[in-house]
């Protein structure tokens, strides 16, 4: 007998009769970028012929959001209870969507379908992904040493040991037990440093060593500390720098060389006694399998909003588990992508920590609230996995005040 679908009612239509009617997108004001600019968090809303809708997030920036607008019509009429089939359909129908921006667009639609499915069945997404290994997911803070001033590498800025120590202390005070800093920052007084050459001289090396030393002096050795090199260096520079950093007992050195240069990264990994974290640019299970085969990965960092969705993330996690590699998913997202990553992180055994980049966007927490639960989304460096249906979060009224310029609020 046909049952009406009430949000979170735990009912299931015997004929699975639910159809996608529209895919809508909106940009929210994301992390600051320079003084008056900001990144855009790309939110996707999948609507159906019932009262249920699902939310997902694509990788930051307007290009993936544009891609969602272009490919969204493909899934109108499809059944959102089949998220992985929908991701597959999108990849096949839009052959150009199999890499980069396309995979990010698919990820958002696929995630929104998991959210929808959970709401229809009245269960949290982690339950759909196989259940959970843990109730709370540890976050690591992607920490800026130029807080409030800039995001990303600012070639005009001076990166000092004092600023690194101060930012690290603040993150630890907020409850984070794991931190990451960018280390491929300009050497002071070297505005004309030839970054294309991807090489550091001794002064450049000493500067980076001093930054790490200052952080360790500030927070001690009980805090997990990672350093991101953003594939900025040659093998010999990465090895020289990496060896100098071994004494700081780092949790990981991220992307020392370009991830497509498998043999180059393998040489760094063999030569340096620090775990190598990589994978934010790899967007499929097969790409991760190649990286694992090439032995370039100690910690894998697929991006929740970039790798085609939670189904592909689970396949990536399974490959990594077979190679004894834990996941530290890359994430620069709003609460939507972050919570999606937490459901995934809860549902796999080989989980290390999920990246969190809300520290420099004070409105991050105010965008959503837990469905049927109290409490903030993030507290004490952890995310308690929501127990509400779907992702278990909904946008607050305040979210509409943070729509990015040029977009309309669609909820
Ligand atoms: Mg990175």
C-alpha cells in the first residue's frame, strides 16, 4: 500500500516512487580571500516530487557550481534513492565530467541524493554507508598564519615564526589536537623568488625549518602537526627540507611534489622519514589504486566535494584499507561537505582525521543546525556525527544572509 512520505518518518514507499524534479544551486560566502574577497561555497539542492529535498556541496569556487547547473537536468526524472547509479549516469552522459570540475559537480548531486535517501528512510547517512565505527570524528584544523588577512599563499606577505606559533596556540586553545600549516610560503625578503623553478636555497630551507620549530615550541609534541607543500618543490628540495623536518615528529608532509609525478613522489617518500599525505587532486578509486601501487601514499586525502561522491569515497577507502593506508579526507567546505565527510569518516575503519577549514570564517557554524539535536556542529576539535535523517543538518534562517554576490537563496 502506498504510504505518504513524511520527513524523517522512517517509512518507505513500497514502489520507491520518488522522482527528482529540479537541481538548484547557490553560492554562499566562504573563507576570506584577501581583504574584500572570499571563496564561494557551492551548495546544491536536489528537489523531488515529494516534500523531501537533499543538500550537497561541490568543491569551492564558482566553476563547479556552473557545471552542476549545466548537468543537473540530466537527473530530472531519476530516482534519488539510487545515488551511485546517478553518479554513474552523470559520468556517462557527460563524458567531459569525468575529471576535475566535473567530478566535483557530480559529488554535490550524489551527496544530495544520499541526504535525500536518508530523509526518505528516516536514517542518518552513516547508516546507509554501512553503519559506524565511531560516534565522533576527529578534525584537523587547516590553520592560517595570517588569520583574518589572507587565505592561501600570499606572495606579498611575510610569514614569520611568531605568526605560526600564535596561530597554532589559538587552534589548540579552540580544542584542536591536530593542525596543519602551509609550508610552501615565500622566504622573507624574496618577493622575486623563482617559484616556477620549485627549488629552495639554504636560506629558504632555514626559514621553513624555523616556522615548524616555532610551532613545536608553542604547542609541544602531543599535537599532531602536518605541513602542506602544495606540490611546490623538486625532489631534491623536498628531500632536503623533509630530512631537516624529521626531528619535529610531524604527522605528515603533504604533497611534496606533483601527485601525477608518481615516481618523483615515491622517491621523496622513500628518502624522508615523515608520512606522506596526498590525494586531494585524485578523484577516483582507480587513480588512488595507481597511487597506492606506486607507493606514494602513507595517508590518503580524497576530497569529499571533489571525488565524485560518497560512494566513490567508500571505494577509495576500501582500496586504501587493502594497502594499510588511513584516510585524512581533504575538505575546505561549508558545514554541508564537512558533515558529509564526517558520515563517511564514521563509516570506515581506516580513518585518521577530517580536514576543517572554518577557523577563518566566523559564520561557518551559524549556517546550519542539527536536525532534532542540540549543540554546535563542531566542538573541541571533533564533529559528533549527526543522528538526524540524511546528513542530519538543515540551513538556518541566518544562512540566507550569507549568500554570495550574484546568487539567490534557493531554500
Ligand atoms: Mg593540500
